[in-house]
């Protein structure tokens, strides 16, 4: 389902919590965003229920589309979220008309919708798409694959996160559901129990298991913001993060 117009509508309606953390770093429900640490801003790009999809496994992957290539018509058993990293893509998911997507744009497929068209409009340069779905594909290079304990009443929230230069919010938090993060820009130092702190750069992905304390999140640059794309699975209508009781 093409959602560019719908995404723009949601971006207008969704609060851009400038100087705050919202969903990634502090407990939040859709109706009542709380105060949050300075330096982090998120906005919801997309949200959709997992429904009755048959495979309880989430996969974050990169899809490379060669210059001029058109993919054959197909459908997926599970929900698919796609983010254009590089190139211009002409895409059609029935019943919507074809649309052209550029870097930074999203499109979305519901289970078993016919994906009629996927074409790289460049005849000289490859295109690259970040895919988050609950079924795998042979055409993509998997970054992270994690099973889900349960998909009943679960939804996926896709968020853009911007960390201001030097931002390092204090206070540990944890998420009731799994979180998948992809670094679009900058360098981030992150630590999730029981693992040691690690540095992630543009093109890296990391995973937070449910209810594991996220103790450190820091933008290592003192002059440039960092940007991440966050895919989070959680129960519909519930808080996406909660504080850690020490």
C-alpha cells in the first residue's frame, strides 16, 4: 500500500518532540507523551498492526536493486515496511496507483497485497532499500533476524530519531517489545544489558531484546546530529518504553 500522502498527513499530526526523547528513551502512550531528556527528538513515520501474520519472526534487511531492474509481481505473507536509502524507485502495491519514491521516503505493504511494480528508475546507478518485515526474502541481505514470542495484538511503530550533537540522556529504560535500530547518519555509542557498550556508525544496525536495560545512548559528535531509523514491536496502545527501577 503506497502511503506517502498518508505519511505526510501523520507527520503533520504527530508531535515532533524537539529536545525530547519520546518513544525510544522514555515511557509513552499515543495519547499522552511525557516530558523527556533534552537532545533527542523522534517522530512517528508509520504504525500498523501485525494482524494474523503467520511467521513470528522480524527481519531487518537491505534490498539492493541494480540499475534499470524491474522486479516481478509478488506478494508477502507478512507486513512489509520499506525505506529508500539510495536511488529513485517507481513502486505500485495494489490497489494504489504507481508512485515514485526518493531517498527518505517510505512505502508499506499489507500481508498478501499484490506488489505489482518495483523499478529502479536509474539506468546507471543501483538503488538501496531498507526492509523491515516478518517474513524473509532471498533478494535481501539480512542485518538482523529475531523471533517474536507472540504477535497477537502487536503493532509495529516506525520512528525517525535525531540525536543532537553530544546528546547523552541519563536514566536507563527498557522496552516491552523488541527494538531494531538502523543508523542513517553519525556515530552512536549504545549499551544494552548484558552486552558492553558498542559504537555504531552509518549503515550499522543494532537490536534491543524486550525488557533489557538500555543504559547508554550517546551521539559521539559534538558538532553534528545523528539520525536513526527505529522499528519497534509492541502491544497495541501500550507504552513503548518504561524506566528501569534500580
